[in-house]
């Protein structure tokens, strides 16, 4: 049996691609199983389709495998294809149900085809229960990649916020809450079958320890920051109104309603403005239009989002439950001071009064006080932004990958 690793994941998010790159360079990655992706040869074939080739190639570009995964990847694409079609043509309720079906189908297929053929399976939360069970039955080891808080924490946040803001509970929220017990049971099976859980932040690790998982079984490896941007954010410079930027889904879990309440409490007037970028899960856009100082930008593509970072002075993300909010990592690389919560997973990357402000979850008064502090400390914001960029440069993707590799090598040595 091979001493290297099979990675099983329905999606290839950027943070995971960097992990895969590190595993590939070390020689540990033997096989990747994923969903709808194309290698360089397949991309060339798509681009040569008569008439539609260029448009098709542009549409699937984000699903192109990086060169280091060529020849190492198998795809199980049917479930993901159905999910993509549903997401384009159906409502959120149907899309969520199709997502659940696709994740379970992917897991069962990996369990049937690949479990037991490799010494270690490295799988993702909610897509590994059947695979881990088959792998353990064959005497193999299981490593779980965890990019969200423990399932019970998320369930508790959803229930609490639905009780606090019943007027904003949508049919989608009700579906999430009604299916949460089943989802949590699946996650609990994965937690129990795992030999090692790799959390993407210290916050996530602590949620597992708080819920009874042995500390020795969970390791926290903070996701690395993107490269520091050569053109930095405004971060308090100039004499225009101080611009706060929120990036993310307008949802209960992100704590968006507390931000809106804090802004209304503070009433900063002409000295500040709030830019909001992201999809609206809450039916709240009319209220934003009626609130002075708020501009809703909608969903931004990458270049437009980067421009928004550069034109802003402070990032604000009052999230109630994350793994590690990528928007915080991006903001640090742009040299932005950050207002956020411990639940963002930012951990040591955001320090109180050094490069930002940490507020308790679900506390609009504390959030308003942090916004007010940023207004009063405007002269300090450029230095705070510089410290954000310094922290980003001191904890990059390479740093994170190196630590991740050391952990897995130690785990494999222990198994040997």
C-alpha cells in the first residue's frame, strides 16, 4: 500500500490549491479526486470548438487544473454538473438540496472506487463520511480538512439569529435549520472517523476542543495571506470621508444586521461612509437605500473588488461564525486596518489597537464604538494599515504550506 496521500474534494478553492501544491512538491500527493475540472489538453480542445470555443473556454477557465495536477487527477463530474445547472436555473431551496445530493454522491463514489487503495485519505468536511468509513474498514488513515467551525457552533448561531431576527428569516434559512440536525450527524461521523483534523484557524480548532474533541486530534494551521499588493489601500490618508468597507454575503451568519444597527446608532454623518459589496441573502436592500452614508455596490468581480480595497480606509466584518474569512486575509495584503470578531478566524493576524479592532460577536454597541474609535484615530490608521501589510508578509501561503507539510509528515511518520 502506498505511503502517500489521496486527496478527495468536491471543489478546488484557492486555499486548498496552495495546500495541494505543497503536497505535490513534497512528493506526498499521489492522487486527487475532484469534480468538474479540465487539464490543459482538455482546455485546448474546448477552445477549438467552432464558433463557441472562446466563450466556452472563458466560462470554464476557473475550473482549469494548474499544471502541477496534470496526470494526478481523476474527476467525478456528474453531480457537480447537475449542481451548477441548478444554481443557474433554480432557487436557493432547490440548489441547496441538489448540493447535498451532489456531495453525498461524490463521497459514495470515492468510497467505492478509491478507499483502501492508499495509506491516507485527506478529505473535506461533509464530503467524506462514506469514504472515511470504508478507508478505516480497510485499515487506512483519515485526515479531515476543516474550513468551518464545529457543526454544533454553526447550528447554534443559525438558531440564535433566527430567534433574534424572525422578520429576516427566509425559506432558505428555515431549510438550513430543518436540515441542520442531519448535516451535523454526518459531520459528527466524519469527526469521529478522522485520525487527524486539520483546522484552517486557531478559532476553528478551539470550537472542536470546546465540543469535546481531544485537543491532540486537532491541529490549527492558519491559512496564509495573499502576496502584499504593491498599490496599497488609502487607510486614513487624505481628508475625504473615512470609508468603511464590508465584503461578504449580506446574511445573518455574517453579522450584517449588527453592522446596520451599529451604523444607525453612531450616525457618523458626513465624516464617514460605508461601502457594501456582496450578494444579498437578506431582504434588506430597501433599508440600505434609506440609510444615510451607505452605498451598496452589489457583487464585484476581482478587479473591481481590488479597486474597492484600495479606495477604502477600514475593512469591517462582524461575522458570527467562519473558518477563516478570506476577505480579512485579502484586506491585510492591501494594508487595511480591520474591524472584526474572533469568529472571523483571523486570530493573531489582527491585534487590538495595533492593526485593527476586535469586537464581541453580535454586539452592535461594541461595533459602533469600534467604528467611532477608527474615526477618532484617523491619524493612526496609516500606521495600522502598514502593520496589516507587515503581518500579511510574515504569514504567507508559503508559510502556511510549510507548516501544513510538517504536520502531515509528522503524522505519516507516527503512522509508520
